[in-house]
C-alpha cells in the first residue's frame, strides 16, 4: 500500500496504485511529518517539517485567517 501527496495542495491519498500518479505532481511514499499540514514543506521529492524560523510567518498568516473566519462567522450569526 502506497501513499502519495500532491506537491502543491498537500492532498494525501492512501492505498493507491503509484503508477497512476505522476512524480512531477505527486510525492510517492514520502515521510509524513508529525506536524500540522501548514508546517509541511515540499523539498525535492520529500516532505519536511518547517524550521522554527519558517513557522513564524506561517503561523501569523494562519492565525489571521482564523480570526477573520471567526469574525465573519459571528457577523453572519448575529446579522440573521
């Protein structure tokens, strides 16, 4: 059973027939980092976890998105 991860979207597919997936678009049987997907970085033909320095801007953007989504949800909830 093989695992593939899309190089751009980081979509993970498990138990696949790897010849059906182009290595130019998919990582074949990469080591999956034990970290949230937002901290995954494609490096060559494998995945790695972002360094602490790389995580800072990633997390700032993530928290800003979460805040905006929460604000929008509250606006929708209370404007109905």
